[in-house]
């Protein structure tokens, strides 16, 4: 698949994210245009292997160690019966990364016993809700990074 076909469906979200980071639509659009122009010059600069899917605790830890993601989408109940919460806690002990839980078991997170997640989406979910949460998580993660720098 061409880069244009891969990126085209995401342009509205790129524009929204860039606007949120820069404060105005014009400034955000300028950044998106620069990004698109850079891709035209060097299509190989677009990483195509940035995502990983893990069904178990062990796979999640291995994937994070290999790819060092900028965002983690996690479930509470993993395919092997292990806890997604435990996997996320282990991941967070190794790297600082925003996490969004998408789960059919929100009550397992909202107990007050441990730190509760900033981003929680319950199943069944709407794709727009996930996209919005991703935008917010990345926006606040970037802002937190700027303040610390």
C-alpha cells in the first residue's frame, strides 16, 4: 500500500493533533504540510512497523522491550488469562509511556486501591472514542515532556 493511501484516512486526526499542539489550525496545518512534504522527499522515513499486538503478558513485555512504543492500548483480561493491569505495571516500571485501557471490566480498575488510569474506555466502544483518547493521551504526554524539559 502506498504511503498516501496509508496516511489519507488519518489526515483529519493529524490536523486535529497538530492544531492542539500548536494552538491554531493554520499553524497545525503548516506542520502537517511539512510532514507530508518530507514524506514525498523520503518515503522510507515513514516507519511501517511501529505497532505491535500482544495477546499475553509475556508477549506484551517482549513487544515493548523490542519496539519502545509511544503509546500502549491495554486490556484487563489477556488471552492467556493473565492480567493486563500487571503487564502495564511492569511496562511502566521500565518506560514512561501513556496507557489507555480498553476493557469490558472497568470495575477491576476503578477500585481506589491502586492508581487509577487516566484513560479508560469500556467495551463495546466507538472507534471515535478511541481516536479521541489517543489524541488526548499523546497531547498530554507531549505537554508533560515539554514541562519537564
